[in-house]
């Protein structure tokens, strides 16, 4: 069931009819999933005070990154950091299956001014037992190829940064502060001080909170199979993000996705929650 709520901030609330799990949604703030309550526990972090200022980017929930992940040199693009999807107003409806919601976004004169490509995005967010599944369909209604990158930027609440343990990342990663190769363990040791790394995991990545005895897993599906890990101390949260491509891909072409005219492409990922 989809209802409007006024507290703790104005939002839409979706409740699964049998699981009882809930989503909080702000379609007008970038199609944001601002809350996910699973088995009675809130999984996501949200800075509610910052949310109250529409001039500031949201810190929390699950922002959508499109048509780029990261940033591009200002002189080469008019696109803001992580693109424009997280700043646009999306439409919101309940899915026919009654297990989640559908968020939709289309090109506009504002987006075409900085990204001259018609597009349609349809993002299904579905509640499953102990999990959240997200499927994004990218449609190209134009007459030319549609190049893009896509990512999600979920903020997971943790008891403290010192209590966090990661599993499933490969030994070699990219330090996104320098764009240079780095040792996984050396970066993870600095997690409480703030890190930004990109990795190509073979399987799911598990974010364990030894303070709460919980675990969040990121289950990737190609081509949405890169993993970014970011912390912003002292905020008690860890971002564990699925991306399709590294920073700068719209210019470099590395892992850049292209949808031909009249075609579509669907990207999938899934987050699981477990109590240890």
C-alpha cells in the first residue's frame, strides 16, 4: 500500500502487504528511496536536517547516479557530480504485483541542455524476504545511440565505523581519491578516517556490523557489477554502491554502456539483510 506521510518528514510510504517491510520515498527529490525498514529495523542512513534544505544534495537513502558515476572535468561537460537524475522529479506508482514501487524519469529541456540524448528510465524497487531488489530499464526513444553510466549510492546505517568489517572485495582495488591502484587492506584499515575505493568483485560483497550483529550484502549482476565503498566520518554510515563503470567513462569509453535507437537495457542488483 502506498500512502503519503507527514512525519518525520513529508514522504510516500509503501508497505508490503504480507512482509510488513516498508519503503520511504521522495520522488520529487531524485526518485530517492529515503528509508527501507526490513524485519522491523531501519537499514538506511539519512541526514534529515540536510534533507530539509532543498539547495543541498541529499546525504542518505539510495540516490540514483545517471548518466555518469562520479564527476567529469568541468571544461569537458556541463554535467554535475554523479549526473542529474538525483536532482530531478520522478513519477511514482505502486507495482501491479503489490511488492514494491515503480519510479520513472524522462528527458526534459533541462537535461537535454547538458546531455543531448532522449531517454526514459523505469526503476522497479521490490521488497523481498530479507532483501531489496532493484531493476532499472533504460529506454532509448531517440534516433541515435544512447551512451550512459549508471549507479546507486545507498547509505547503510552502522553502529560505528570501527565496528565495520568487509568481505568479498578483491585484494587489488582503485583508490578513487587518486585514481591509482591500491591494496584493499590498506584502504579498509583507514575506513574510520574516510575512504573511497572502487573494486570489481567476483561475487557478493558483505558489509558486516560487529556492533549490531548485522550484515548487508550487495549482490551484483553484470554490467552493474562494480562496487564502490565510501565513508564520510563522523557519519555512522557506509556507502556500498553498485556501478556500471568507473569515473570518467563517458569520456574514456571504459565500460560505457550504449543503448541503440529504439532499444532498451535492464540493469539489476539486490541488497540482502541478515542478522548474525
